[in-house]
């Protein structure tokens, strides 16, 4: 059996969102360090990963994230799972990067002065100390997303969930941020439509209609996904045109 | 008129937030008894001089009052209409000085320091079950999201202009409100993801 302290375990999990069941009876164990999640828009990817942080409750089955059970409550899950959202403008709460990072530390009980010192140190480690005092709305999209990631990492989560965080970034910035992610010790769950970005991952999870379609090494799952999604594309549009 | 924090390390940045706020409070009381032209003018000169001590970039920030000038104009005209030109000038000078002084504090003070400074004032709200931390967080959110909402409105204007050749319409108000409400959902989610308004350690108590 896998070491449960470093594993995500979905056991017959169902998740509801605004009254309808989005994820239905899903079971999978994810002990791997780097896991990609793929699937169509509306397939339930975002719903699935939101349960890991406690943003959405599990309506049936049991969920275990790095030794924390979903039954222990949303806050316990939020403490082990860091979550990076698609749009940094929705995630950055404070006017400057330094305050954004300090906020996370103060959330976990670090004193004000220490929080500032540690936040500055983390910015310095990433070579962006000079951004600390700048108003966040003046930063580039890539810089904003990096601040979002650091603001989550500073709280030392065991699992980092990224829900299509690079979809509005240019290629260069995406690659730079991906390299930063590669170096992290945390387990990473990366929801993405950029299939090539997931080819180096340990495993890929394919979600369709709220169910597990396929789980395995990227070479297999990505190829199967591409073949499945691209066959019948023309047909699909013919259907649209007639309708 | 909300101009954001200006990065820097000046004397004004180093001054504790509480001292700055008390100074603003005392000055805003002082202008009531000292109701003369020279005092109001001197006050405005003094406040502009404060900006000048921050250097050229600081002096630039005086422009923040520009969108308010038409309002000042109306206030002045009302006084002229009532036959008291001197009072009109005093009123305008005072308003400019106080707005600039308040703005001076917001560009030289970290949001967090400002929050900590005003938090004690919200303590009486505890009686009603409102945590002072939440109130000060709300203040920070307002300041953070004003530029974001302005950007949302600008993009709506752009989309409207692309199809109608008009830059503005009352029709944009409803979609703007919907965008803003949708955004509050996202922000609330992001806040919850990091432990919510009350944080993690506070649960244990």
C-alpha cells in the first residue's frame, strides 16, 4: 500500500456543485509527485480539484489528502493543499506583493514582523525582490501569477493544485513558470489544456463527464485523449451547423 | 481618486501609520476654528510641500485631485452665487488640502500598516459579533479592487465601442454589475482557499 501521508486517495467520491452531481463515484489513488489532469471544458476537472482544498465538499465517498480526511473539515484540507487559480486578478487580495505574501503567513499565525522578513526572503530567492513594493495591478500577468504561486507556497502546503493557471500567459512566461514548478518539493496536481506540458509528468488523469476515463503514464493517456478528441471533430461541427 | 501605494523609503514611509492618521485627524479639526484665507492657503502650500519632499515622482501624485476639480468649481460657484467669494476660495483650498493630505498618507503607508492602525477603532463592533480583522480586510479589498474594476469597465467599453462606435452607454451598467458580482465569487473562493477571513490559527481558540 502507498504511504498515505504523501498520497491523495479518492474512494468512491461524488461531488455536487450548485445542486447537480458533477463528479460521480470516482476512485483513484495518486501517490505520484507530478500528476496532470486533462479533459474537456465542463468535464469536472475544476470541480474535482476544488474538493482537495475543501472549496467544494465531498457529497459521497471518502477523500484522503496527505493524511487529512475530508471529514476533518475544509480548513484542515486548506492547510495541506495550496490552490492556484486561473486568473491572478481574482487571487491577489492585497495592493502589493509583499503584503500578499505576508497575508498567507499571518493566516497561519506568524507575527507581523517575521512575516515581512520571510516574505522578502522568498521574493529575493526568486530574484524578484524589487516587485515586492510595486502595486500588483502594475505587474505583468506572468509576474502576477508568480506572486500567486509564491503566496501559496509560503504557507508550505504539501500539495499544490494549479487550475489552468497559465492559460493567459505567453509561451516564454509559461515555460519559465513551469521550470519553477519542476523544482518544487510539493506534490503537484496540474489541470491543463497544454498537453505537451504534461508529457514529463509522472501520471495523467483524464476526466470525462465527471468520471475517470483513463489514468496512467502521459505517453498512453495523452495519445488516447488526442485520438479520442480529434476523431469526429468535423462531424461535431456539421452537427452544430445543422442545429 | 484612490491612488495606490508609492514604493519608497522616505521619511513619510518610515513614520508610523498611527502617527500619520492622528496628524490627519488633528488637522481636519484645526481647520474648523482657523477659518481664514491665509491659513487655508498656507495649509495647501504645506501639504504640496510634503509631496515635494518625496521628490519629482511624489510631486506628480498631486495630480490625483484633477478629477475632483469640476466639483471644486461647482462648490466655488455656489459660494459666488451666494455672494461670498472669500468663503468659496477657503472652501476649495481646504478641500484640496485635506484630500491631498489623506492621499499623501495612502501613498506612503502600507495597506497592512494602515489596517493595523485602524483595527482598534473597529473593536467596539465586536459587541455585534463583527470581527475587526474582517472590517480591515474589507478596506484592503476595496483599495485592491478599484483598479481591477476600472479595468473591467474599460474592457466592456471597448467591446461596446467595437460594435456601436460609442464609447459609453448606460447599457454597460448591468453587465458591469454582473461582472463585479461574479468577481466577488472568485475572490471569496481564493480567500477561502487560504484559510478564509479569520485564518487558520484562530480556529484553535
